[in-house]
């Protein structure tokens, strides 16, 4: 029994050390997200406020939930599309390819903060 406890203690210590050295998770940065949206040229298709797309089949993204936006953008980065995961749009895939995971979080935070027809007040979230 002592060996099992020693192994569990070592495992817990190793896991705790790994978390310390992994560094803190970075919170989403809305200002950086705005700069990245400008860099990506998102307004060219989604409109100046990201709430008036240039074509009816382009989505309104202003005010969408950040988690939805993050996962949608991440799916455009997926190299191997499957019926369960991945989105296949060459324009969006090309634009999203330049961004890191943190960039996607920042973009999602910014876009979700925009007031548009889909915006939901914070107290409802």
C-alpha cells in the first residue's frame, strides 16, 4: 500500500510541476482581436460592423457567442475535413490559417463584444 501511495504522490507532484511550467492560460484580448480582425480583412465579406454581410449566404458574426466563433474559426483551420468536424470554405480556410489558437480566442472575444442583431446582453450569458 505504501508503494501505491508513493507512486500516486509522485504522479501528483509531477502533474503539479507540469502545470506550473506550462505557464498561465492567456485570457482573450479584445483590443488585439480588433487588430486581428482588421488584419484578416473580415469586413470585406462580413461588413464594417461584422453585422451586414455583402452576400445573403455570408453569416452575421457580430454578437455571436465567443465559444461558437472560436470553434467555427478553428474548424476552418482543420486540414482533414470529416463529416463531424471541419468547415470547407477556401476563403475562410486561407484567412484562418495565419492565426494561432490565442489569436482565434482574441478574435472571438472582440467579435462577440460587438453589438449586432445577434448580440445578447452579458447578464443573459
